[in-house]
């Protein structure tokens, strides 16, 4: 089972937005998924309510996350998406400990980039794989990203942090989809928003497969050594 944790000390960075849109990508017939809204603001829970469907399932609160994951795994869930509060609380640390991969959304602004440092440090302390995702970025022109995005990438790269090569652009379709309880691909499969979230979902899948492969290889090495 794969656990994606969305974390950032900066409010409004896009944790709930990315969690909802990516969860909709995982929501397909025969595939169980679980949403855990650990943010008191409850944005992910609101999206789930607007969705009006039982799939993917939702659980609110910060307590019992490990038990919820255990139950989801026993029920055959393939993906779990955990939205966390914008701080460095014990709830955030607990979620990161359970993560297969931590996604850290960041708008290309000085405030977001400063907040990214704290979340990166926490992921490193807990020895968990993570990646920064440039979110709500200005649209590209003629295929070239905005100078502010390029500058933001340099800041993240200087931190030595993994950074997704794509971007999630500030587009109305992302907000319009959430308002009716859908993901970008469900709302308009031919939109630029759907293309971007599909590209991010593909990158997440590749990263998770690599993480799981490395984990299995490490387990095999330990068994051989024993």
C-alpha cells in the first residue's frame, strides 16, 4: 500500500488541492483508496462531501492514523492520501513517519520557499523520501516557464531537495473541479489542468515504484546478511 503525505508549514500552499486532484486519479473501479484529512480546516473533507460519493473513503482527525492505515491495507487499499495541517506538530510528524512519499507543494514566493525548508528538514530527520512540487505557478509562455518559477527552482535546488520538473499552473479549472467534488481529469479530461495533474500523477507513480523497489532490495540484502 502506498501512502502519500501532503505537508508544508505554509498555509495555502496547495496541500488539499493536490491531495484531492491526485486522489481522483487513483479513484478507479476495483481500486480502494483512503483519504485522511488531518487538517482542522477540513478542506479535503469538504471536497469529499461535495463529491457525494463514498469513493474514495474519507477519515477525519489526527488520532489513529496508523490504525486507519492498517485497516485500509487489510481491506486491499492501494493508495492513501493524508492532508496535514500547516505546522510542524506531532500530527504532521506522525503522518510523515507513515509516508511512502511526502509531497511538499510550494508556490513560487519567498514565503512558501522559506516554509519549504522546515518541512524538508522534518522529512530528512524522519528518513522519508520527499519531493517539492511547484504549485499555483504562472502559466508558461511559448513553452517557457516564468522567471519567478525558474528562480524558485534555483532556491529549492540549492537546498539539495528533489524537485518535480513540471509545474501545476494557477488555472480556474482546478478550482472549478473542486467546487463540484471532482478532480481535474474528471471535470474536463481534455483541459490543460488535467494534463498537468496527469503528469504529476505519473511522476508520483514512478517515484513510488522506485521507492518500493529499493525497499524490497534492502530487505533482501538484510535477509542475506542474516
